[in-house]
C-alpha cells in the first residue's frame, strides 16, 4: 500500500510547511517556504489548510509553481471526515477534495473524526459515497492518527480500517510518529498493527515538557530510529517538527538528508 514503488532505494523526503511555524508562514506564505524546501532538496511539500491566509489566491499560485517542479504535494485538511453525529461530513469532504484538486495534489490527508460516534453501522453508510467521491476526484485519501482519542487511538483506527476494508474501501494511512504519545499509545505497537497500510509518515521527535511537544528527531525522548525501521522503508516521509535557524535552507537540507538515510540497510 506504499505510495512508492518497491524498488525505491531511499524514501522520498518531504516537508510539512507547519515545520516553519505559524507566525513565519503567515509572514512569508507557504509558497515562499515551498521554494525554500525545493532549494534544500525536498522531494515534496505538505500544504496546510490552517496556514492559508487567502486560499483563493494562494492555492492557485502554489499549484502553478508546483507544476513547474518535480515536487510531490500533499494537501492537509484539518476538518475531520466524520462529523460529531458519526455521519460522513459530505461538506467537509467536498471542500477538501476541491482544495486538493485546485492544488493539483494527488494526496489528501484527513483524520477520521467521530467515526462510530452513534454506531459503526450508521457511520459505515458513508463508505460508499466516500469511495465514489475519491474515485471521481482521482485523489488518494491518507487517514492520519491525530491527537484525539476518538481519531488517534489504536482502538479507534483499528475499528475504522476494519470497517472500511469490509466495505471494500482500502485506505492508506498517514502514520504520525509523535501523535501516538498524545493519546497514551505505544507507537511501536501501532506500527506492528497498522504498518502494512502506511503510505506516508509524519516524522517527528517528542519530549514531555508538562505536555508532549514535537522536537527534532535527534532530540527525541522516543526511539525514533527503531520506529522508522518498523514502518515501510519506501513510504514517503515528511518532516513535521520545528525547523528554526538563521540559515533555514541549510538546516532543512540537513534534516532532509537525515530523514532519507534513517532507514534499514
């Protein structure tokens, strides 16, 4: 279920544009940082809806620039797939797919939200229209483990994927290495159970400073190399931890190389 062919020597390394901080991205815009990532050697970028200040202008500008590069792109939508009543949020899905198409991205990242809030059977009625919408859009939906118990716990995701599989909708996953800690889960256990469907990895370290916070991999209190080894080695990986330096391009280049090489040999 990987997004890369089995023959890939090293995984693609992307950057989630949240890594540069909301304030800086708000000041310069995501296009400015996408260009920086390209110069630093990234093979793709993850565009974040929550950091768009003017989507009507920014998304077409990003799309035009991306078409002139070989970069891969992921569109991240913060709106959950299933609403509080447990029903598929058709409006949120349509919104996210429209933005993904505008960007020209082949991949859309969302969380499951409140799947099975009322009953699994009621929520499962959303799988058929979801499958149809994805097929019509030509977009791959990547389900992310977020930082909430209802959409980021192993139990919730195990239940969702089993129901989706039973309905004939096999969805790949965005495996966020750090988010498991926020819901008290073991990332290695999650990798053992869900690893085969991982198509994209959010790479981050974590430290507990009164609460869990994202940190560079080298500063992590969690065994990040062991975790990466437990995941598909050819799944694209995206930096999603703070990148802060006077020379951002140099730091980003270094971080990307570290991420590419942190794999089994």
